[in-house]
C-alpha cells in the first residue's frame, strides 16, 4: 500500500521536527521539548513507517541514533554505539519478551535488569591499561572527544589494575553513563540562581539555569575548560564493552559486569539477574515507585538477555539490538499550556503565584496546577500566560513549572506582572515587605486568609478534624456559616446539611469529628491557633511547662522566653497574638463550648532526645510524617523543617528532598535510614 500525500507530508514534518529537537538535545544540551514529547514524535513516525515502509530512507531519524555536533574533535567509534528500542508499558515489554523467545526458538533465557541512568552515554578507551580517549555517542558512528573533561571524573580509573591479578587487555573500550548526582545538580542550580539574582539586581539578563540533572550533566561535560568540569559532581556507571583486544572471553553479560568491577569501574549495585518476565515486570514496577530514593536520576529499566551466544543469535535491527529493551517509566516532565497565572493567599497572608494549566498526566496523576513559588521565580523563569511550558512532578512533590518552550511562545505575549491587589473580595493591597522575598496581603479581615486559618486548625498536625478539608471549609465560608475557628464548635447538623454533597449521615459524622476534637492535647490546640513562629516542638514545651492555656495567656513574654526552645521571638509573637481582641473572642468561644485547655499528655517514652534536633526528609518506612515527628518530640527532641549546623541527625526516607541531603553532606551532619532512626529513638545515640 503506498502512502497517501498527506501521510507523506506528515512523515516529513515529523522527521524535520525530530532532527531539530535531536540536535537541540544531543548537540546543544538545550532541549526545547520534554523527553516524553520527543518520544511521542518518534513513536508517531515509527507507526507511520511500519504501516508504509516506503517512507523509510537513510535520512530518517528512526534509522539513526543522534546527530553529530562538532565543537569538540570528532571520534569515529570502532564499534558503533547503538541505542535501544523503548517499551512504554508492560504490554510492550511482554511483546519484546515474546519476540526474543520466538527468535531463540523457545530455549531458556535469563534477563539482566539494570537501572536506566538518565545521563550521557560515554565510550572510554584504554590502551595497555591507560585511559587514552573518551567520546560521547554523537550519532552512534561518530562522537565527540571529551577526554580532558572525563579525566576529571574521580570514579573513572585513569589506569587499569585488576584486583585479582588478571591480565589487562591491550585495548579496552568501556561504555556506560556519565551523570551528575542530584545533590550536585541542586548545588549547581542554587549557585546559578543566586548568580542570576545578582545579575538581575545589576540590570543584566539572567543566564540559563539547567532545568534538570541530565542537562546539567551534559553541560558540565561539554565545558571548554576541564577545570570547570572538575567542580561538578559527575559520576559514572559502566555497563557495556566496545572494542576489546586481549581480554578473557565471556559467555554472559553478568561476567562482563564482574570483569568491569574487577578493573575498578563503578558498576551499579542494583543490577539483578531474573528468570521470568513476570519478575522483570515486578522489578520495573518496584523501581518506578522507588526511583527517588537514589541520588541520581533514572528514567527506566534496561532489560538485557544475559547469554552472549543468545545475543548473537538475535542480532540487531537497523537501529537497536533485539536482545535488549529500555522500559520507560511514566514521564515526570511534560509540556502543556499555561492558561493563567494566579496567586493564592496563605493563612499568614503570603501571596504565592501558581500556574493554572491545561491538565496533563504526570507520574500517573492529572496535574492542572503547579507552583511558581514566588515573585522572583516568575521573573527568573519568565513564564507567561499562553506559553507552552514544561511541567515537572517528581514522585510526591508538588508539581513545578520548569520553564517556557520559547520556540512556541505566542507573538503578542507580555511578561506577567505580579498583581497589586489581593484576589479576595476586599481587594486589599499586596505589599512586599522590605528585606523579604514574599509578597503579602496584610488585611486581617481577608476571607482567603481566614479560610486557610480554618483549614490549618483542622489539619492533622493540629486539631485533626477528619472530613474538614479544604473543600468543606470553602463551602462553610461561602454559606457564611463560620467566621473564625471559634465558630466551628457551634455548627449544627442542620447547617452542615446545607452544604453540597452532605446528607444526614455525612453531616453527623463531621459534627462528631468537630466535637471530638475539643479534647485534643493542649500542644495541638496551640499549633492550631496558627501563632506566627510557634511550631509543634515549642508548643509541646509550653504545654508541659504551663499545663493550661489560661496560664500561657497570663504569662509575660519574659516568662515565656525562659522555656527551652521558646526564645524571645516566639514569646513576643505569642503575647502579641493573645493581646489581639479578635483572638481573645475566639478563646472565649472555645471556653463557652467546652474546648479543653488543660489536656497535657505526659509522654511515657524515654526522653533520649532532649536537646537534640532531628530533621526528617521523605517518608520513613513504618512511620507517617506525623508519627515520625511525634516519635521525636515525645522523646523530648525537636524536629525542625530544615538542616542547620545545630542538627543532630538527618533521617532520610523514600523520596527525600535533595536539598536537605545536600546541606547535611556539606555540614557533615550524620545521615540515618529507617533502621538508624529506630536505633536513635531507642537509645538516643547514633548507630555505629
Ligand atoms: S545498554 C546496545 N544499559 O539509554 C545497548 N544503556 O535509550 C547499549 N542507558 O544509549 C545501551 N542506562 O545511553 C544500557 N544500564 C544501561 C543504561 C543505558 C542508561 C542509556 C544509554 C543508551 C540509552 C538508550
């Protein structure tokens, strides 16, 4: 069947776009579209070419690996550096497995599963044990000479030595992936951002900030000055051989990896040899879930057939081996349209800009909003309504706008201006306070702040009122049923039944949850009041020391500041809060309805963490976020939100924030896993 004219045109358009974006990605390290959008373009072209094979010719990007871009000297690979075919889901992985089984006429096979490192493929050549050349993949046939830069990477051996006394091959090409660590990327990004803040302050245009670790790694490798490369946290995992002369012969990939490890190359420890495709599927699912527990980025799993004779039998297609497949994870970055930039008002009046987006599925969930952090960030990224933007959602973190796709910017677009007025009905002025990066609404009557204060009061870390989430609070507010947190306890079942979606049972459940919260511990009530600077640890100390809310109200700032962990700033802030008339009215409403003011639970736990600050990042196995914090505070410790020189230890769970880890590493703060955390809770000591 010959391809109709419009199909030929579509294929041509796709080829042009793919070649352009391939060049931007591989050649200039400044991709304009996300990996997922690129894969989609290739997928469309492959589909057309499969249906109409006449569309395939040598110039088609599906027949090539990348594009050459020579600012560094060209290196012709003696053994071509091929790419891999992708499996985008379990079905495609199983289909690959079935094809391979058929190709081997059903003989038994083993799979080696490796993490797919999101870095840059590199071929490093050794002659008589000496590193003589390092080259990028380029278009698979010709790459770029980046020897001087690769030599600055500490983990890459410059001279080979077998740990078990094996002979060193006269020629050995080792292939693998160069990448930047996530902590290294965070450090680089922070440095670039502060440099840009200085540039903006001096009236200069900001420089490009690398959007993700892959771009940062690629940019670091392509520095003209190797001294700059040496300052970046680059690393390497070896996974393949190129040209080899004089090496022992291997029968499996596993043996190749053992050989590489013997010669001192870093081989990723997470590699696994498996017997069935079902186990492979489980390996992939497990890593997709835990990808953020690593200090480097992975974007999938590479599944390879272990037996080298079987590999030979299967051979290659025009672009990739039949004996391996790259199983890609659901993308964490995608493009979408930024419909509008709005600001949200927090309970303290802080105005946070956020992007309203055309919905996209990221990391398995639909995203229609993403934070833009603050005024300076919007200016730095220069994102504008109408822009096509790259949005990123890594695991459980809040979705973020990485930046605009400039080539798709509408012609008439204008930079976004931070609004001057609060979006609430009162339209009060938003002010940027001297020396603060935040912009705030300072109108105490602002209904947006009021709603957020009620949401905070009902939240898990405070009065923990089940069923009183954001949506219900907005509904109560709309119907003017509550004006402040003191009104919650006077709500009747009839009033709750007026809310959309509430019937008798749901209304009575919510009422019971509200009433049940009257007997929460004093420390939780204090947190719920939302007093500026007063966190859970200081609330706990105040509750223990005073035992009753009235005693705290009666205390002077001097008396309050004597308490360990309270200090002058918090003490003044507490006194100021209680001196406000509106706040005293709230306290009287609480008193009238019987909210307990003196429920102090004295911890039965050992007090092994008194005076110690233990910071948590990520989800610690066996604990919810609140449970982990309670475990620390109930033992007399503190659990602040950030790492400082005073931090006793950092506990790292799954999907940790990279910045806390980086800071702890910089300051030499001990880092513990879940097991270490349990030991610390039990003994108050760091594990050996
Ligand atoms: S094997 C002929 N193993 O992914 C097979 N590649 O999408 C050569 N990659 O070009 C590649 N981690 O840059 C292999 N464990 C791994 C990998 C890996 C990352 C990269 C590599 C490759 C690309 C294919």
